[in-house]
């Protein structure tokens, strides 16, 4: 699993790289985020373990996998996580708006 996670980190999308640059090192609200973290047989794009908040960044292929993504979200929620999804285009085109939306989600989980 560790090798697979490392490979995912190396193949991060531009949207994932951009969001990670804002979340890493407690840069966002002092919250510790991890990336590509295994949870319940899935790998979450970003997670704040202490707050049980998962952030997923979806590309165009996720439009075709909506049912699978819904099942994944359901299982992660059953594990006690709050899951938030953003499209790649939103992250790349409006990173400040995405960060504001994450801030609003944080208020729900705190």
C-alpha cells in the first residue's frame, strides 16, 4: 500500500498540487492535513484526521464514476468522516473560493 500511495503522490494532478501547497505544513487555519491517506480501503486525497474531514478533488473521470464515488463517500461517512468534493476546474480556477468553502465545512465539523 505504501508504494501505491507514494506513486499517487508523484502523479498528483495540478489541482491537487495547488491545493496541497495551501494545506500542507498547517498553512491553512493551523490544521494538520495529510495527503493520499489510506482510510477504509480507500485513499483520501486530503484528510484532517483530528477533525475527520476528507477533501476529495475530482477530475472529469469522476463524472462517469458518480455511483462509485457516492458509495465511497457513504462508506467514509460511516467511518465517521465528513467528505467534501471539489472539481479540478474549481481548484485551478478559484482556489480562494475553494478555501473559503473548506473553511465553512470546518465550521460544521468542529
